């Protein structure tokens, strides 16, 4: 299996550059402590929430930003380079949101079948 590298869109390039700058300024300085403790501090959590990075690939109707999965994964990788714990926390929030979304869809299908 080979990975196909697709060129980034202009929007993705700008977004990832902004995430890289945010990571360098706000995540990297506390990365050692965050990674050692495994706890993402309140300041970083608030920064991620304020910039709506916790659910960028979710539908806007469900509180997401309406972004695509590829951009979300690139963002996670960029944050992970600054701090593995921060990247993992973002990945976990995306997985949780997706599980809730699919669980709700599955529940609705089951209810419609009754």
C-alpha cells in the first residue's frame, strides 16, 4: 500500500501555518511539563477551544467547524510535534465526537426500524 501525497489547498496551507505558529508560541513552551504530567493545562485547553480546534472536522450543525478529515489530521500532527499530549487530546476529542455522531445516527436508524 502506498500513500498518495496530494498537494495542500491554499486554505489548508494557511491553516496549517497558523497552527504551527500557535503551537510554537503557546504549546511548545509548556510541552515538557504537559508531556511529563500527561495533563493539558487550562490555558492550552482554552486556547484550543477559543480557536475552535477541538472539533474542526465535525458538522457545523453539531458544533464543529465543518472542516475535512485531512485538515484535522494535519492539525493533529502539527500540534503533536509541539506536544504529544496536546496532539493526543485533540485526537481524542475528534474520536469522541465522531463516536457520538455515529452512535446517534445508529440509534436513530434503530428507532426508525421499530
